[in-house]
């Protein structure tokens, strides 16, 4: 079944504007962004992507919830729980390496996916998004460092 169309309205644009990954984009850039994304409907326990897969897109969770999981010793360990408005898969867009974890829908979920090639089709949008990815990754690294220091 083909992906469902994305309806362009003020509510969708407002929600996208509140996503930290898209912070700083103008209304016109958000409208362009909507033309570049693809909708992904994933059933409960289905995968958005698996650990080790090649990746070329990032996602914004719109509806539902998902977990980021990492394989360790034959079982899966939850690294994070994602809620609507949160993003995942950014690392593969930046470095082009295989996925370092899997993302599984906890319940029926919907995400918007943005392919690297489409993102780079607008240099103005790409600059803002890549800057925001750098900020997000820095915050995640600082948080991980604080947790590691607390264990020491």
C-alpha cells in the first residue's frame, strides 16, 4: 500500500516548527520540508529500522511511541523511549554508517522520514537541520558523560 499523503495545513506546519530538529526554519522552509518527507506507518512492535542496516534518512515521530534498542548478549536493551515530536536516525544521515541501534514502535505509530539527498536539495534547510543535529548530539553526549561520571 502506498504511503498516505501528508496534508499541508497550519496545524502540521506549527507542529513541525516545534520539533527541535527544525528549530530556526522559516514557514516557507517548513512547507518545503513537508514536500520532502515521507510518511511511515509502523504497527505495534514493528521496526522503523534495525541495528546494522544501512541508513540514509532521519525520522520525526508524529503519533505513538517507540523505543531505541541495542543488542547485547543475545537480548535487546532499551536505550530510550521516544514520544511524538522526538527525532531518531540522525546519525546515519550525518555519517552514512550502518544503524547503531534499532527503533521499534511500542504502539501503532506514525513518523515522517527525511532522506539525506532530499534534505540536501535545499542548502538553506540543510544548514539549519545539520546545526540542530550537532546541538542535539552534543547534548546527548554531555548527558552520557554526566551519567558516566556519576558511576565513577
